[in-house]
C-alpha cells in the first residue's frame, strides 16, 4: 500500500477509535447538570460580550487539532505554551474567559469531574446555537492534556494564505476531508480578522497583480479605508461578514460568490473547482450547510482526544494539576 494511503488509514482508525470512547451521556451520573451550567455561562457571557461567540469557536478549532484544552494552558518559565505561538496571539481574551468562567461554575457543582476540553466543546456548541447556527449533541469524555507547546500550534494550524491544496493536505492529516474543510470554514460567517491577515491581498499580492484579482473591487476599497498601506492601527479588526458579523448563517458562502471572502483561504474555496460546487450549494441551502457543519464539528471534536486514564481532569484550565 502507498505510504500516504497507509498514513491516512492510521489517522482514520485513530480518530474513530478515540471518538468511540466519547459519549453524549458521559457525565450522566457524575455531573448530570453540566450542560445546563455551561449554557447559563454562555448566555451571560454572550450578553456581556457578543464577540465571545466567534472567539470561542476559533479557540475550539485551535485546540482541536488534538482536543485536550492544551490551548488554555499558560506558558511557564521553562515552556512556551500553544497560546503564545504567533498564530494564537490573536485568540481573543473573551474566549479564554468564557472557558474559565464555565469551568469555575461546573467545578462548584462537580469538583474534579469535567475536563476543560469538554467544557470548551459544550461552550462552542452553545455559542453557535446562540448566534442562530445549528445545534448538535456534544460527545464527552475528553481528558485534559499536560503538554502544550507553541511549536506544535505553529506546525499544525493552517495559515490565512493557504491554497486549497495546502488546506486539504492540512485537514487530511487530521482525518478531515473536503466536505469538512468547506463546512468548517463556514465558521468565518461571523467574527473578525486583523488587517495583517489580508492586507497583502490589497497591496502586494504578486509581481503581476498588486491586488488579489479574485477580490471584489468595492470590497477591497472598503477594506483599504480601515487598513491603509502604512500607519494603520495593528489592533484594528474587520468582520468576515460585514452584514451580519454576529450571526451564524450561510452569508459566508454568498460572500465568496461575490468575491467578498476576507482571507485567501476563504476566497480560494470558490476559486478552486474542487470546492466551488459545495460553496455554491451552501450559499443556496442554509440547512445543508448547518447539517454538514454540525457533523464536521462532531468529527473535529474527536481529533486526538485523550480518554480513559491518559491526561487528567485539570482543576484550573490554565495550569496542569
Ligand atoms: C481552513 C483554515 C482556516 C484558516 C486559514 C483560518 C484563519 C483564520 C484567521 C487568519 C482568522 C483571523 C485571526 C485574527 O486576525 O484575529 C480567523 C478567525 C476565525 N476563525 Fe478561522 N481559519 C480557518 C479555519 C477555521 C475553522 C475550522 C474554524 C472553526 C470551526 C474557524 C473559526 C474562526 C472564527 C470564528 C474566527 C473569528 C474569531 C474572532 O472573531 O475572534 N476558522 N481564522
């Protein structure tokens, strides 16, 4: 058998066997109210800071190339943790705060029982639902990791300038396929990105094109106003979807059809003929997108999980016990 095929087979078996140990009713006896406790925190946090929803969904993704809450661990003098990798520096404080608050509320009722990784998985599902998106049953039983390395985040996470080839390869190493890639990218239907993540598309795209030719020119003009070539505010963010930036809907795909994808990896999904068909489908059929997204989130939430006796149930999500 070809080496790549063998590797894919091994990954699929690993993802499947770990997800087989997760279950919806995992805390049925040990913490039966866990879901309602987390939901309450999500609601309160969302009222206070609506940006927490998209921020938490992104945090889950960045954790879930090995869903073990390693992304919430703080660095120590001897170790630079994942959250301090360059690619993770823009993860929003409100996402971490949501996890800390939810974990604290759960600990008050069921001390030492529910992992930070499961809290993050439940929170994410709740935030998607609160913003108008689909809902799904969260399988639980993940345990928390004791290792968190900045280099691993840098090596594993996809970059904003990735092509579809690179994205497909990156997702395949985690057992995720083309449908997962297109549906999960739909999370860019809400939330924000910093100018430096897309400004090369506006000013120095390539030797023959200053601007990315796949970008709508009116969209580019709007972005140039907020993100000037020089002297802009590095903290400024632009919405992925300027019309409904706090709503989880299928506007992302409609935007791609109009050349209004914010980062390269978004617009590429419409430029590449392998992914274009699905973009078109999701732009027309919101429910098809919602179903595919829910399935892919379930699948992503099982990647590299620790179950049984590996890892631990952290008491404080920012430190190992
Ligand atoms: C396909 C590859 C992906 C790439 C290259 C990518 C890249 C990015 C970039 C560059 C940002 C902006 C960061 C900033 O400047 O603050 C961002 C934000 C975001 N990403 Fe992704 N992403 C990808 C996939 C995903 C997936 C799979 C999800 C979740 C299922 C996701 C959820 C989000 C969300 C919700 C935001 C907005 C965060 C906020 O407003 O705080 N992304 N992503």
